[in-house]
C-alpha cells in the first residue's frame, strides 16, 4: 500500500520534471535544479545533510549541494523518484512517513505555487488529518522564534499553540495551508490571520518561522 510520503515523493518528482531545471520556486534563491539537489542530498548524503539545521556544517552542505546541482537534471529526478538508497533509515516506512510526508508536501507546493498559473489542490480529509497530526508535533519547534503568541486553528476549531506570548496572533486555515505558513511560506499560504496589527505585520514579513 502506498504511503503519503511515497505519493508526495512521486508527485514532487513529476512536477520537477515538468517544470524543468530553471523554474522558480518558493525557496528564495533556488531554482528547481537547486531544490532537486537539496532533496537528493538530504536523503542520500547524511555527511552533509546536517548542515540544514547545524550552522557550523552549512559550508559543507553548500559545497555538496553545488556538486549535485551540477549533475544532469534527469539524474536528480530519477534519484528522487527511486527513493532512498539501500540501508537508509528512510527505507523504514515509519521513518519515511514521519520525516518525508511534510518535506515532500511542502516542496511540492514550493514548485506549484511559484508558477503564475497555479491553482489550489484538493486534498482528501484523511491526508488533511495526517498533516494536522504532524503539525501538532512540530508547531512549537517551527514557531520558537516568533516574537509574539501564535495559535494555529483549523476551520473546525481545533487549535495548536506554536508559541506562547502576547499579543496573540491566530492563523486559521486547513492543515495543509497552516503547514505552509508555519514552514515560512506565509505569502503563499491561504489562511486568515487575526490579532494585533503590528504583530501580524511582523509575522508576515519576518523570517522567524521555519527551521
């Protein structure tokens, strides 16, 4: 049975292939070639991938990313589509689902929503619930740098606190849209924002969200 992570992986690979290597993405400074290289390095080069979260390792990550970005684009797409290498922890379904469902969903939208003619994607309720479950577990981590209170709310009223503080900003939307907002794609997320005007402005314009 396919998993959410596998489904999003294949969709991302297809979108990257269709867009070509030089299309814009929502990741500032990255074209589709750079995004594809990031996905491959994260999954296949643990010696460099630590630079994603550890600043001291960032130069190593940048060097390896450049090496992969120079590879034939079709090769990068095939590496993404074929999945993690043998003996990778990502081969385990539980780890793949936990680590890659959000990763591939967000990067899929990075490609889709950077295009001028993009349209909303209909997601089934089961997937939305799965995204909400992951959002609840990561909200505090992703919102740790926000200088105000931040509450994420589903249309049905369920909430998750991303950061405690005052004044409080409440962001309402489907889990898929809240995830994009929480992962630093504020301008592309289809959400409603309520709260103190100055706090909202800082939240929308700043870089406090995400890793």
